[in-house]
C-alpha cells in the first residue's frame, strides 16, 4: 500500500526539482497521501498500481489545479470511461460550481 504512495511522492518530488519549483517535501507528502487515500475509497490499491505512479502523479497535479481530490477524478473516470484528466476535472468542477438557479418570487396557487 505504501509502496505506490512512495512512488507517486518520489516522482512528483523529482519532477518539481527538475522543473526548478520550490516545494515543501512534508506538505507535498501530506498532499499525496491525502489524494491517494481519497482514491482508495473508490478503487483498490491493486487498481492504483495498475494505473501507475506516473499517471497518478499527473492526475493529482491536474486535480489539485481544479481544487478536486484524486478520488473524485477516479470515480468520474469510472463513470464516464477513459478520458483526458483535464476534461474530467473540468466536468467535475463545472458541475460543482455550476449555474445556480435564479431566485424567483414564489407564486401562491389555490387548488
């Protein structure tokens, strides 16, 4: 269980160092562990291992940009089939922050 989490964390940490981004390793590890825990509420650890640590890192990064968890993205992918992560995140975000129904003055009807 912790093996896939460590792989995702290490890959993300190495990527951020290669990209020249300043990251807090403790906060990054905490964030990765929270995302992985949310994904485990939807799928098994074996499924996460089959997805692969590189793709999971990409999914976490994209989900974080939209303010979503990895679990939300994974369940959306399960429902709608394989799609690009950005499209899934956009669909979830628009559904969460969608158009609100304008408030109308209530009408009273006698029956």
